[in-house]
C-alpha cells in the first residue's frame, strides 16, 4: 500500500498507468493460461468427491436398513419360540381341563398362537426378501463406488502432476500480480477487475491490432488511434469497453515483461 501511495503522490502519468495496466494484464493472462492447462480437472475432482460422498451415504443407509430387518427377523423368531412354548403349555393344560368350556378356551388360545406363528413366518420371509434386495443394491453401489474412487484417484493424480509442474510459477505470478496491482489507483484497478470478470478471455487491456480492437476486433477510426497513441488519457473500446493501448507501447511492455518473468 505504501508503494501505491508513493506512486500516486508523484502524479503518475497516463502513459505510466497504461504501462502498469498492460503489465498487470500480461501477468494475469499467464495465470489464466496455467489454470486453463488444468482444464476441468478441479471441477471433475470436486464432482467425483461429491458423488462418492453421496454413494457412501447410500451405503450407510442400506447397512442401517439391513440391520433393521435382521433385528426384526430375530424378534419374529423369538416370537415364534414364545408362541410354540405357549401352545405346548396350553396343550398340556387341555389334558387336565374339567369341562368343555375350558377346553374350548384353550383351543382358541392355541389357534391364536398358531396364527401368530404363521404371521411371524410371513414377516420373516418378507424381511429376508428385503435383505436380499438391500444386499444386491449394496453390491451394485459398492461396485459403482469402487469405480468412481478409481476415477477420482486417476483425476487427482493428473491434477497433482499438473499442479506440481505449475504451482511454483503460478505463486510467483500471483506475487507479481499483487505487486503491479499496487501501482494502479483503486478506481482504475476496480474497472480493470470488472472488465476481466466480464470478459470471456479475461482480457481487460488490449492493444490495437490491424486498426482494430485486440479484444472484440471492432474497427477503430484513425483519429481515435492517434488519440490512443498520444497516451494522454485512458481510452476504452466503444464496443466492448476494454482499455486500449497502442501497438508500440504493447510491444515494449511485452518485451520488458518477458525479460522480467524469465528472470
């Protein structure tokens, strides 16, 4: 910030502002190029991680549901044992009844427990069927999860390889970008950032190329080209709004920046 204030205090000329902007654009464009090399890999890695998290959640749910059915089967089997014990008890009691009313009452109890056993056996079969269904789904999702995990590891390896090759260069460029941004007044820097954000190619500062804007390729009248070449004020393209510089300034700054970045 001290550098920025010092430069502004010396009343930086329009030409110096243009050169600083053009230099910043070159640095930021190199950063953009590095990130383009990575392509869609970061997003692909993120998508795969999200998908794997979803698959893991589904697997945990299936395990929980399977456990629930297994507990239900255990409870139903115990219920069958209890009913069988009651039936045996009632059958023993029938041998010692004093009248038909007691015998019929016990018969009804036996019949009820028999129905309870039949219902429990039906519920056990249904639960077993559901368990098999859950197991098939678990195996399918597990296989899918394994495949996605292999894809993720491959994508991560590719990304790590690219990052390891370019991270040092990007870090240095980021430092340079911050350094050069410090030489540009806040209002102009905000305009530059806004233009970069809105431009598909990230170009906020371009030079004239073949009598046209280097960003949108709209033709620039000769008189306007002269005004740009005089470097007396910041001039933007009437069509795309990008900041314009003349070819000589652009060539000089490109040569200068190539030397700085190679150092």
